């Protein structure tokens, strides 16, 4: 059996908990995520779907080790990373990278694209010379469908789709084995969304990347995912292959989600229910 | 009837005016839903805002054309007429239900305030009306809701409150700019169903601004597709979904992932929408069009005047014409 690239067991997170005085009157906080386990293999896409407040982003952030779980373990390529302090974690950080919904918010507006993308290289491959770094950035921009000549520009000079390409280039420059993608195409127009989804697909095929793909858009999930986790109020209520989830949903919530999927032709319209 | 005639608008970019909407015409009729669909930057929101003369404070300039409300140009309106029109005869629901309500006032005070601005009611009567409106948008316990603050409500509930507010003075025209974009999927469907029911019951003329063909499929009677400031195709909703003729409309509809097999390569539109001020001389879509021919770039194109109007020299013709 191959080792999964990403693996999480029994993840738990509560927010707003406090101990109180002498163990009395403490606030147990609110459970954001409970008993969530998942694994993603190389070349595979696992999607987490759910609505706002379902805990899907909190789960992603724990897998990413941006927040520490209260309980449970996280492994990257077989190595345990939950419980590690920042210093111990740093050399492993390049293995799993994150792509955010709004790439504009995650790029420093005062840094050129070249410097933003090269940041990870400075940490993970400090021996590279300036010229080598620049060369890597240029290659990566090309692979993500951007002109290398653009690297001297600043984030505001790019469109939404280009910024997402920059976000992807920045994540991939340190040669990760997995990407955690948090609503990566939700802020994009349909035509740009298609460009980015195609790019992600190509990159996954050529580099056998593992994707943990967070999305509320079921059409997108159906298109990209191999397996799906459905989350509701912090818990996984159903999981399975994308075919099983979409053609034979078991949990009432999954069925409700699928029923809410937008129609694709006016002929599918339901009659107006007058009250 | 609310009629947009040949409207062109410019916006200030780096101190100069650049045209952002060009020669847009359509009309809103009672009992009908008209959808303006397009991607960001195509001018759809700018057009919708012009119907209430919003945007003028941000420097949006009308270059030519007119908007007629029952035959009167809204650009001839003084402040009193404008105030009576906004929220009175023509009302708007915005995308972001989080920011459209004031967080420090109760739902009741905001709703009653709007009602009393437009209708000659005393406080008690306005309160009664507010409760009726909240019930009409299917909110439970409307009387208690009046004392709650926007922060205590979910996104879907807030959008319902905003719809109630928009309808508080019996507007004939409702403009909804991406009314469900910021909401969860399961909530979206309910809000659309509510809008359809209200529109039907009240015989409203609804203008729906959206980037989402699913919303168009669900709601619209007729549709205009906008690209780079212009309407490129306009028809009834069934014709558009079955016989789209403009290469842009066809490409945009084909991008939707649900139409492509799993993990298959999605059809794309290469390049980007040209910005206002950088439009090509001929067809605005020419640089990205797969079917571009030499004559496409020669001169500005006009929209054909058929029931199924297309702004293209080489439209895709249906195999079996209806």
C-alpha cells in the first residue's frame, strides 16, 4: 500500500474555549470540527463540500497546519506534523502548499510578482543564486500560463484569473506533493474558471499532485473530484466516490444539497408555488 | 413601462472618461423577468444602476441615450422626483446582504423608516405593514424580528429582509443585482423561488443582473448577454439556451463544468475581456473569437433588430430553424 500524501485522523477543533477559575465556570467553546478523518493519495483529488460554517475551511487549515487541532493527527507523506512546533515544521512546509480563494488578498501589494513567487525558494532552497531563482520563477510562470516578462509587475496590475495563476505558481515553486485549494475558482468568472480548472488538471497530471479541494460549487466538484466528503456542522455526514455521491446520495443533507444545484436549462424549471 | 434606449455610459479612469456601456436598449414590462447576463466588467451592473441614476456620484457620465419611465426621461427628474422613484416605483436589491443593512439599527426601525419615506402612514400603521411584508417574504415570527439587529440574522434572512424593504412601497420595477451570489447554495434556490413567487403575484417587472446561467435558466423570460459594454445577443430564454447564435454566448455557455465529462478539458475562451477604453474598433469579441473573419474588425457592428437579436457578422445558425 502506498503512503497517502495527506492523512488526517480524528481531527477536532473548538473555538472560544476557556478554562475558567479553578476548573469551574469554564466555557467549552463551540465545536467547529469533530471526528474528521481523511486521506489523499498522489494524483488524486478529494473534495470537501459544505456550506458556510460547516467546518470545511477549518479542516483544510488543520491539514495545512495553519491551525493546531485540539485532537487528532496530521501526516504528510507519512511524517507526523501535528504537534510539531514551527521550527520543526519549517523544513517540511514545502510539501503541502495552499491556494486561496482571493489571491489578491494573499499577495503583498508592495512586492513584485517575482519576489512574491520567489519567497518560498529563499526559505526552502537558500543556496540558489539570484539568477537561478529568477530562472525558476520564469519557468513556473510559463507553466502556469503567464508571460515571464510580467514578473516585474505588482499584483494590482493583474486580472483575477492572472492573480490566481500567480497564486498557483507561488504554491508550486517549492515543489510540493500536495495542494490545499480553498475555493480556488469561486471568485472567478465562468470563462476564467474554466482556464484555471484546466490548468490545475494539467499540473496534477504531469506532477501527480494530491489535491484537497474545498468548494461549495457542486458542478465544479463533480468535474474535478475523485472522492468527496460532505460536511455539516463540523462533521462528515457522507463520503464516497464522486459517482456514488452524485448518483446515489445516502444522507438527507447530501440529497438536499444536490437538489439545490442550479438547473442548466429553463425546461427544468419547476412551477411557481403560489401560497 | 421602463425603457432603456440606446444608452451609452462612460466612467472616469485615470482622469479620463472611457466608455463602459455602449448603445444598450431593452425594456422592462410588468409580469416579466428580464436578465442581463455577462462576466465582470461587461457593464451589466453599471447599466442596472443607471436605471436608478446611481453611480452619478462616482462620476459615471451619460454620453447618449435615455431611460424612460412611463414615457418620462428619468434624466429630467429633479431631486423630489428622483427620491420618489427610488424605492417608490423602482426598487433595488443588492448582492451583499451583509453590508446593505445598517448594523446598529434594528430591522424594524430600518424597514419602518423606508415605509414612512414613501407612504403616508403613522408609526403604528407602518409597523403593521412591516410585519405583513416580513411575513410575505416567508420570515417566521415577523413581529419579533422587528426588534432584532442584522447581525442576529443569517445571510438568507437578511436577503429576505432586503427584498421586503424593496417591496415596501409597492414598487412596479424591481432590480436585483446578483441577489443570490453571496449566499449558500441551498439558500440560493429558496431566494430565487421567493423572487419568482413575488414577481408573479405582484405582477412585477424584474430586472435580474447575473453572471450565472443557472439563475437565468431558473428565472428569466428574456435575456440579454453583454460583452465589453454591449449587448451581443438578446432573445427569449428558450431561444437563447437552445439556439445561441453569438460565438461569445456559445463559448460562455460551453464553459460550464456540468456540460463536460468528468476531468475532461473544459472549453475555454482564451485571453481577457478588453477594458473600457481599449475596445477594438469592430466586434468587441473579435480578438478572442474562434470564428473571427477579416470583416469582423472593420467597423462597429450593430445589433440586429429581430426577436432574436445578435451583434455578429457570422453568427451560428441553428440546424433546424424554428
